């Protein structure tokens, strides 16, 4: 009985050894010789691990079945804009109502300052708002506002008074600061990027169907396959504006003593446009959540020809809120879009690059 048991053990061992021999012997494999992919060696344990194997590409030469092709490509799901599983989470916001009266001063389509008829006898003066640092503004001396002329400063505090009442607001009106570049020999494309914070493609289609319809009618390219490459506004825009991620670029997080200002170390694309003769603009409508300021150290100097951060810092201070939805009696988003139109019109004939990021929601 013991002899029979030993014979079975020897037979089983022979089968296992044969299987390993067939598995490891090159002549029984599809490739001619084992390829060393990597070797790992640990001095402490004296263990050496050799990883063998390769992809010889033979499957790539074969025709793939339809289901294999589908599994190897990026298939963008077509989701229902108003799907029953998500539509319950959305509602239409109530209209914004401004409690105070109409703004005394407004900027007309020709970019000139005007008084409303009810206040035509008021006396007004302005004070320039300008960049000192990304955390501090400079406020200029009082100057008389000449009605019917351009606002003397792009960003200004305007104060008016009549016999009984005083009115004050901060106004924004784009003024040309860069002449057309003479060495541009051919017409160049202008670039205007308008972004909306915390917005997704489906909700854009859901809430702005008229805008989407106009874009499609104009033949706009809708990048349905676009996805963000990181979580958060800086993680989205740093690669777009510099070609690198925050981790790949020099340290700019303001909580570190050795952090750099972003414009000292980031290769922003608007610098390339500026060197090519473009007028440039970078604008955000909420200063405390600025994409280069919330966690990062911000800018040492204004990064572009037009930079709206000082204006919105003053506006937020004036209205004592970081989410300003109106400028006096004007809705903030209309004020914002008018500024975008001014940028395109004032520099007509000059190539333009602009990024306007809409934070307030």
C-alpha cells in the first residue's frame, strides 16, 4: 500500500514538473525567447525578482471585432438633459430685485457717462480705483465728472449729490490703453474665453437653451468630450493657461514662506499673445475666490492690459458682501457682459485675447 502511495506521489510530481517545463521552455511559447521586463533586488533579504514577458503586438495585426472596437474607444454617454433622476434637484431662481432707486450715472453705448433725467442737476465727482497689490487698492483724489464724456478712469468711485440726496457707486468702463500694433502684417484670430464657475455642460444646455441654439446655428464647435483635469477652478485653468499642472510648476501656494507670485514663475499664455501685439484682458467678478488668489499668492503686477480685480474688491467692500449680484440698480451680469462687448469694440482692428471668469452665482 505504501508503495502504491509513493508511485502516485512520483507521478503527480512528474506531471507538475512537465507542466512547468512546457510553460517556461521557449520552443513551446509564441515568442522566441523570454524578455526581461524588470529586475528587482533587495540587499537586505537577498531576494531577486525577475519579471518576464512582452506584448509582441500580434493581436494588433488582427482585425478587431465590433464589440472589441467599442470597448477600446472613448464612448461619450448621451445623457438626457432633463432626465427624471436629476431634474428634481433643479429649480428656477427668483428674479433679483434691487431695493434702491435707479443709478444716477450710467455708461451709454458710446462709453460716455450720462446722468438720468431725474438727476440732471446733480454734481458728480470720481475717484480712480487702481492696482497697488493683489490685496490692496489705490484710491485716487476727487475729480469733477464731466457728463457726456468718457469716464476718466476704467475703474472709478462715482459720487453725486443734489440739494437733498447723495448717491455713490463704483463703475467699470473699458478704456483703450494699447494702440494697434503696426508690425502685424496679416489679420489674426481674436480669442475671448467666457467661463462660468461650478457649471456643467448639461446644466448649461438646460438653463441657457437660447444661447446653445445660437451657438449651434453659427456652426460653433461644441466640445462634448471635454472634461476637467482636476478638482477646483485653479486645477482647471492652470493647465489651460500655462500648459502644466500646479504640481509641475514652481511653488505658489501662499501659506508657504518661499512661495512665488504666479506671474513670476507661470508661463501664462496671455504673455505670448501680448508679445504678438494682442490687447489682453483677465477678469474675474469675485475677488475673494480668485483662481490665482484663493490658495495661491496672486500677481505681483497686473497680468494683462485690463485686470478687473481692483474694481471688484472695491465693489465688495462697498456692498459689504463677497457675492455682489448688482452694481447699484444694475444687474451685475449685465454690467459684466457690457464690459466684454466694450473690450471687443474698443479694440476693433486689433487682435484681442481675453479670459472672463464668471464666479458670482
